[in-house]
C-alpha cells in the first residue's frame, strides 16, 4: 500500500521517537531527518534506521522535497525557528505538524478537533503541549455535556523527561496550555500548573483535571463521557489510564490520570513526550488517509 | 564546640529577618486571611522593625487555584494594601515557576512588592532563569529558593545555588520545606553554598518547626555563613509552622546577633495579634511531626487531614505514603489521589472504571 512520505525536523528526543512511531504507521513513511549538527546522535540513529539526513537545517531538505515527494513534515525544533521552517515548506505544498510552542496554526487535540482541521485542509496544525494533549480531552469530555466555567489542570512530569528548552521557557508552556484549555477544551477560563519531580526511579507522568461546571454536574453522563474519551485517546496512547475519579464535590469534577509511554525511543515514564509524538503521528495519519483516499489534495501556500 | 564559644563567634553578626506569617501562614489559615488582617499584622511587624514581610497566597503568585485553594482577595490587592502602609519594611512575594509567571510578577511589582523568593524544587533550579532575570530587571531584591533542600546533598545544593546565582539571584536559600533537617544537615548545605557562591551573594535559611528544630537550624545556618533567616511570628506557617520569629529574635539577642528588631514588640504581635488569628494551634502534633519525620512537604498537612476525613484513611498513613512516593511541593492533587487509591485497597471506596 502506498504511504505518505514524511520529513522530521529536529533530531533530538522527540524527533527520534517520531521515527519509531511513523515507521509503525500503515499510511506514513519517514524519509528525511533534518538536524543542524552533523555529529549529532539523532542524525546517526536516523541514518541507521534508513532515513536520509541533512545537517543543514530545513534549507538542506528543500531541494529534495519535490523529488522525494515529501507531503508532511513534523517540526520538533523550537518556537523561534518554526515560523520560517513552516513558511518554506508550506510554499512547496508540504503540510506542517508543529510540536513547538510556536502555535502559528490552529491547536489540535486529535479526539477533539482533528477531523475539523483535516476537513479544512489546514496546512499547519499545532500540538500545544504534552500537558495539553494529556488533559484537554477530559476537559472537552466534560464541556461537551454541560458548560464549564473554569478548568484547571496539573501535570506532574519526571525531571528526566523535561528538556532544557521547556525548562528555560516554563512560562510559555503555562500560557500555551492555559489558552488551549479554553480554545480546544471548551472551558471559559483555563489554568495550567506544571510540577517537575526528580524522584528515582522516575515517576510516570500524572495529570489531574479539575472542571467547575456552571450547573450541578450530571454525574452519570459526565462519567460516561470521560470514559468514552479515554478510550479514544487510548487508541493512539495505550498507556493513557484513569487512576481515580471522576469524583464530584458540588460543581467540581476531578479526574486523576496516568500517562505511560510506549517506550519506543523514550522511556515509559516519559508519557509526556510520548503523548506528543503519538498525537502528532495520529494527526499526520488522518491527513494521510484523506490524501490516499483522494479526498484532499495538499496545495502549495503562496506567500504574500 | 561549647555553647559559649558559639555565642562569642556570632556576636555582632548582622542577620536579616524575613517574616512569613502572611504567606506561609496562609497555608495554616486555609488561605483565609482578610486584607484588613494582613494590614494589621504587617503594620505591627513594620513597627517592630521587621525588614521584610512576605505577602501572598500560601503558594505565592498564581497560587489562587483549585489545587491550592482560593484566598479571600487577589494577590495584588493584598500587596498594595500592605505596601502602601509600610514605613520601613519591604514587601516580598513568593513565585514558583510552573505556577506563577512573569506576568504575575510584574503585577506584584506594580502593586508594591520589592523582593521575591523565586522557588524551585532543590534539583530543578534551571526552571527559574526567566523569572530570576525578570525580577532583577525590575530591580527587586531577588532570592533563589531551593525547596525541600533535604532531598539534595550539600554538593548538589551548591551546584543548584550556583546556577541561580548565574541567573542573577542575589541570595540563595536552603529551604527546609519538610522540617526534616537537623543542624548538621543545614550546616553542610549552607557551608557548601558559601564555598562556591560569590562573597557578595547572601545565603538564607527557611525552616519549618516539625521536629522542633527551627531555632537550632537557623542558628546552625548563621554559623555556617547565612545572613538571612525566614520565620514567622508565633510560628504561623504550614505544618508545625515556621521558625517562631519572636523566639528566634530572643535567642539572637542572647547570642549577640544583631537583627534590629524590637523583641518585646514582636512578642506582643505574636501574643496579641497572631495567636488569636489561628484556626488551630500551630504546633508539633502527630501529623506535623509525621511531616518532619517522613520528610513530607509541610503544606500537605491540612490537605491530608481533609482527605483523611473524606475517605477514611488516617492522615498519618497518607503522609507516609506521599513521602514514600517522593511527592514534592505543588503535588497537592496527589494527596486526594493517594487517599483514594489507599481507600480502594482497603475496601472503603469503589472504583468507577
């Protein structure tokens, strides 16, 4: 069966883990890995896994895009360079999946709004943050039953799974996730808290979601909606698990989750990184299925 | 070393006292201190010569949340009400990256805050560069505050403190959030910091009294080179409270340590204002002793008592389990979660799915 060819930009942990996930996909094929350091471990590993590599950044990839029929690119670099990367690739008709906090395209949480983005043929979608991917499905599961005045999420991450970029820019993580709780989660106000825990052995990612509903929550319907949503997420993140709740205190609904990764390149405790790569892969698959079925055709984006 | 030798060594040493009643004390009051009460306490502390008064939600800037509770007023309202009344004291705030942000720091500054504890867990200093740099840009007295310091060894604390100094912190704190440390633990960490930090960088100590060591640990810190001590008048703070500041001031006077604080005045603040405000007597009791003994974040105390009531699992059992799972400050959600998991194991709660 024909597969849609992909390029991975950024040869760090996320980019490397993506190779494994994309290789497993029935509709995607990883072809190029883009880095900036010829000596990097990530590029060497990509070559071992059969990918073509360049250490010249996105500019090193551009001459090969048309010949190699690259249609989807994943950007796991940084917010600072994403806009340029996206512009250059969009011009060649490559659809961009943004794993940085740049968020120049619409925010995507697969079980909530991926279908909508595919239908609109968005050429750049943003994957928000690990905490966003882990918690927003639950916020949405509540807000699709009844209106949520305020949602708050707490993500606890293993210290070893949080890279230097996130650490140095923790406020961006907070702002991006808080905003997405509203825009995608459907709450009127949102707040995101993040805790980095250094325990050894490393703790598996934990997430707590609190929603305040306007009216008294319908316990049975909300519980059913949350359980359904968890099944949807488990389709691409098998280690997404309800630990406790939903539990109700007046208008407050609390849900306690654990997210274990697949342990591809990243260790299992790093569910936070795994849910990003898995959600990005799921997003690419949806676009790829539509392209292969002839339902959509990616077009070059003209820049003005 | 004999007691007499200690006191003579410290004679004439200057130490800056920093009161925590209106921040750490918020935990002990379930965040329910009114603006009027804050102004009353702060003006009395100011009058007694306390140079720094910390004023915010117990969890600091951004603390108002379902996770940490909602205070009676926004942080900015507390800060501006207090700051506008201070004659000599500076108002300080707490900022924990991941909870509070630079936007909130700017708002606190605009409301009159001039000093900040930028707090991270004792191994995660590299989550604070943005916030420390921003505080310095605002011209604030800026502290790097290494929470749960017992969970990192002396060399590790020195390395983390050095990082915060490199971001711009002017003071580095050893913060005994669990009230677990003993004087030798404090000396080792403060001493290691003193060796690596620049001479002009100050060292602070923030104690909790869960093992009754608040005073002794603070003195040990000064012996090892600390010049700033956090405490709270009458000990109003999380767990068994902070180092009781009026007691500490009295000990300093006996030892010849110079604090510039009027001892009788803060004794009166403790007795006449703070103690009558307390919802429960802040003291070493079974649960707060468990915090100190098991090395658990002091703020977990009241949350665990609430979870114990609701799910029928004793608070001490929950606290010990949280210690075993190495939960750190900010993970208050894991208290209810842990209590629920324990209740299920004990057949007290049914699983939903």
